[in-house]
C-alpha cells in the first residue's frame, strides 16, 4: 500500500492482515491506516479470519437495516457467536467506529 510507511507500529500488522485476505485496502492501492473502521467492517474482518463460516441467524436489532449488504453474513456470524453485541438499547450500531490500524494489530495479536 502506498500509504503504509515502513517502520510504523502497524506496518507488519497491516501487511499480515492483507496477505491473509482478512483486510483489504481501497482500490487506489491505499490502506488508510488512520481512517475510521466501522463495526460492520471489523465484523467482516473477524468473519474472514474465522474462515467465513455460514450464519443463518437474523439480526434482531432496531438498526439492523443500517448494515451494509456486504456485511450481513459477517454480522450474523459475529452476533450469533458473541463476537459483536448490541449496545444495550436494542441497537447493533454497525456504523460505530474504530481505526483500521488498531483492528489489524488486534487480529495479528490474536493469530500469534
């Protein structure tokens, strides 16, 4: 990726996550390590790490309709397996944010 500098704390983690097919960049060869990552994007990354298992459980959250279609299987899996939970107010908050760099590091740490 053009925007992943050598020697940064996240460089190896991003390369690892990308090489495993867990995290991808944007179409212009950028990863945007400091961009925000939505909860649904994180769910997709974790789901891919788990091998993209089938999930049939429906999402019973008031805001489930806000989830992107690309993330539905991942969110179903994440909720069914307790990886991702609601916020206590009946919301999944699929557009809640974290950074992509932090998520890549967590995934790498988990794998090691």
